[in-house]
C-alpha cells in the first residue's frame, strides 16, 4: 500500500489516526517514514511525531526533513512534545532546529530543555488555561474560549494572581453552572494538588493516579505556575517505570531499549553477568571445598542441581511478589515484618513438600534413605533461606533508599546456590561418609 | 492519633483526602476501619471505600457496617465502584445489600454485576452525560448542567438518538464556543472511538492509552450506549496487568494477592515449583548419565554450576526484554525474526566473553587447557541456546494465542540447565577422558 501513487496514499492516510501511523512508523524504514510525513498536513505530521514511541526515534525522522518543513511541523507540536523529541538530539542538532523557530517558541522549548527529563518540569506542558481571580463569570468564559483556541484539550482551568502565582483551580462545569453575577474568586478551589518542577516523574504519576486527576499543575518554589502534566503523559510514565522494573528484576540495565541492537544489549547485560560470575565462583568454591565428599558419593551432583534450581525459583517468586508490593505502596514496619514471616513460612512448607518428593526418590530409586534425609533437610533449609532472601533484601534496599528492583533474581539466586550447596554437601560429609 | 476522642478524630479526618484514608485502611485492623468510616459523612465514607485497593477488601468493611449506614454509603457510591465492591461478596451477601437499596440503584448494580469483571462492561460506569442531536445550544447546556448534578466529573458529552443509539461525541469546549443558533447536530463528532461491552479490559486500557482519551463509551452490539470507562479506571487496570505480568514471568500464579496469607501463596506457587521439579529431574538425569565422566574428572561439578547459572540468567534477561516488548506492541514477522537474531548474537558475544574468563581460570588455576576449551565451548553454546529460548518461546506462545509471560524464567531455565549439562559433560566425555 505504501507503493501506490501519492494521491491514493494521501487519501489512505487520511483514514488513519495519528497514533496508528506512529505504530506503522515503528515497523518501516526511515526513508518510508519521511515520504509519508511529507505527504501529511503539518498538523497531522506533528501529531504522528508526538505519538511515536521514543524507541522509534522521532528525532531522527525530524532531523531528516527539509529545514522549512521541519520548522512547520515543530511549530505545530505542543511544547512538551517538541522538547521531548529535541532533547534526544545532540547539542549541535538542537541548536540547528531551534534557530529556525520564532523567538517565543524557541525560548519556551529552551526553557523546558533545562529541566531534567524525568522530572515534573521535564514532563510538563507550558500551554494551559489560566484566568484571574477578580474576573467576572462572563470575562472568565470569554478568556477561556480565547485561550482554548491554541490548546487541543484542557481539563482544568487555573486561577493565578498578577505575578502568575497559582491561587487555585476552577472547574469549567461549576463556572458554567454559576449565576452571571458570580466572580471567579467565589468558585475557586484552593485545596488542590500540585507539584514542584524538580519532583521525580514517578511521584507525579503516583499523585495523578492516587487522586484520579486529569492534570496536575507544576509550580516553582514561589508557587509560580509553570505548566501542567496531563494524565496521558502519566500513562506513558507508568508503562516506562514498569518496563524498567521488569528489566531490573531480570538483571537487565534499566536503560536498555527494548528494540535496541545487539551491541547495546551486550553493553547493558554483560556487566550484570560478570557481577554474577564473581558470585558464581563463590558457589563453585563451595563445591570445590567438598570435592572429597562428592568423590565418595558420586550421585550428589544430580541432586545438587535440583536443590540449586528450586532455591533460585523460590527466591525469584518471593522477590517478584515483594518488589511489586513495595512498588505499589510503601510498607509499614508491621507489614514488612509480616511479609518476611510469610515468605519464611511459604519456603518452609514448599521446601518440606518438595523435600519429601526427593526423599522418596532417594529412598526408592537410589535405595539410600539416609541420603534422602540429608536432601530433605537441605531442600527445606534452602527454600527457607530463599524466601527470607527474596523478601528481606528488597525491603532493606528500600529502607536505605535504593531501588528494591536491583535485588534482581541474578543477585538473589547466588545466595540460594551458595547456601544450598553448603547445606547439602556439609550435611552429606557429616552424615553420609 | 486514632485513640483520641471522637470530635478530635473527626476534625483530623477532615484534613485528609479519601485516597489517603484508604491507604491508612490498608494498614489498620477492620475494627478501626469501621470506627473511622462511621465517623465520616456518607459521601466521604463512600469515596474512601471506592479508593480502597481490592486487596484491602472494602467488601469486608462494607459487610461489617449496620444495614442502614451501609445503604446510605452504597447509595453515594458510583454504580461501577459499588459493583466492583459488591462483586467480591458471595451471592447471599450481595442479595442482602441489594435488597436494602432503592429499586433503580439495585437494578443498575444488578445489571453491571452481569458483566464479566475484566471486560469493558465490568469496568464501565453507567452515569454519564448524554444529549440529543436535535437540541439547540441552550437546551444542550441546560441539559448538561442538570445531568452533571449527579456526576462528580465528566469529560465527554455523548450524543444519542431516541433509542439511545450512540451517534457521536461533542466537546464541551466547542459547545461553549459555538454561536447561539448552532444545533448539537452541527457540532457532533462522528469519528470517535468506542468499545463493545464484552471487550477485554486490557484492550480498553490500550485504546485509552493509545488515543489519549479521558473516557471511552461502551456500547452493545446495536450501538446502544451502555456506559463509559474513564482514564482513572484504566490506570488501575494497567497496574493490575503489570503486576500479573511480573508475577507470571517469575513463576507465580497471576491471581496471587500481593498481601495474601501464606496458605494462598503456597497454593499459588507450589504448582509451579512441582512443574519445575519434573523438568529439574530431566537436568538431573543428564548428570546421572554422565556419572562416569564426573567420576574421572571430579572438578566438573564446580564448573557445571557456573554454566547452568549463567545460562539461566541469560535466558531470564532475553525473556524479560522480549516479553515486555511483546506486551507493549505486537511484533511484525520481520521484527520477531530480528529479535531472535539479536538474542542469538547477544548470547554468542556474552558467552564468548564469559567463556574466555572461565578458560583462563581452567588454564591457570586448574592447569588444564583442554578442560578450558571444553568449558569455553559449553558456555558459548549454552548462552546461545539461552538467548534463543528466551526470545523464541514467548514469541511462539504469542503467535498461538497464549500469554507469553507464562514462558516464565522457571520454565526457561530448565532448557538451559539440560542443554548446558549435555554440552559440558558430553564434550568432556569425548575430549577429556
């Protein structure tokens, strides 16, 4: 369909929403993206760019365009979207794009570029509707209608004083419902949620989600209104944070792009594997220490792998549940304590059940009940340690201010390997030789 | 602070948002929750209940209240929130609560209870603003103001015909901006996104997120307007789906409540461990088969644990990246193919680097260069298999319509255990004996 003549293609494109074209762009080469963007009206083109996932690299597409066309499209973009895209470019390319824009647009974007990308300031849009407290109902509605010409969607109307200090919010519904004689000051809601520009985006997302807000105002330290973050930005942040958590807990660096190339993936994952290699030598040295024991009882390695594997899996289970729980809400001391007790109990029960199965195998298949007993104790003990490690390590990391998700399964399974081998081989050397 | 006299407590509670009290409720016993709920005005009490996480069991609190107080609170709840809470109760308790309500409320809630909990119908709220296409601007605004008395927040005004068939949406902004002579029909936007009631909640969340909607209308098969789902419900759905994915990929049943007791956790996790036990016996039998080889070269178990551990970690990394990528967007055949090639390459490179480290250890520490060569080949081979398994298995599951996250690290590490042992011990028996 991308091959047809231009008129047909333009007609076809008209039937799709910008977000659908953005998804298409993640699957076709840059040259085809460029061709399509150039066929779209500037407004639609800007929507497509703003809907493109950052992993689809809208900034590369933007850079590919003719300067004039590029300027046209950037001027149609919301400031926050323009900033997000331009921020991905290096300094020189940023300047090249900004110098073509009109002074007001350029200075607005330069201003937004100065905030950290993952802060409220980096996430906010400076386009919003604001009115003054001393306006009448009629003045306020006229002002809102006029300001809304520039803005696609607005959800909240902000009330400020002469120096742009945020005084409160007002709902359009209440304004419409109000009698003609009412002033803005009478309708103002002064009990509202706001964030400072330097606040982390995760906190912004939590606030919007907790208080079911469509948007949240962003202010500086003097309560001067700087912009607003809307719920749709926050949905993106939540998905981003969830991706980072899932990567971290699996021992992948949080910045790895899901669709990145193999070089980037090696750079992101090899360091974690090398850390794990160091800890694996620990488990390995336990085995070396007990070499004489293994030499006497050559069946032991066949059980070692089961005990280590089960320990790793149990620790991973406890870790996932605990990390996810910490992510969704802070735990009180009591809750943290009862989480650890719970994981201890789960490890004990699961360890006893699986230990019993292995006892029966050792008894009937290997005809060695004493070996069965050693394996039973090692399995139960290892799964208890697995439950304790999987729950306490993320809880402790959280308390000392480190992201609990870095207690990845990679780190935690070493614990269970070392301890599992120590228990099994130590008991075997005492009881079976 | 919970101990003070009632007046002080009431004053204190007045300073908190409902969602803050809801968080407090997740940390205090049912008796204290009941005491506080009874001190709040019915409207605030209903907000607290609707903000409570389902894991905090608002339905248990509701059941604890006096019938009269309960009725008062349920009548203040939005129908969708009331339904979500009541749906957690058993049939008998549901009837007890519904019979106290007035007929209209009860029938609305009964109707909502008939939809599957995780469908658009189960998620939707039946309270919304709807107007008719033939209304004048003035009639429409009057109608909107009147209907909005009952509704906390509305984001979109729906336009229907006499038989409640959804014809389009209209933005309040455009209505206000319009000239007095304009009719609703002139402003109607007929190109809107909607969902059928039976659609899965995950799809509803994707639509709201993709098109940046504040709400989405829910219709039956004849386009009759049934209700709407709002963005705040969708944020909850996204968090829920993300929790399920993280649990599944870690081998925990997706229904396990994060704050559940140990009995529930054993029930959710033991089956996965038992499945893994079966596959662990496979890895174990590979070791048994090569017992004579190990007997000849007793250093082998010390290296086996490192090769198995690294394989498991590499597979987990590939799995997390691939599953997360599939979750966020469907992959084309080309993308799926290049994902697999990428993971193959990453496995090869990481395997070669780590294999080299182990080669050096075997060379210098164990003075056995031939053993080092075998270990190098086994490590590189195993990490290639790990990358391939971690990427192809979730991709295949997705193609045949199974949730890719169940290709949990538990399942996938067995692959690498079996293959890693086969490679290492097989090569050792050929080359080193």
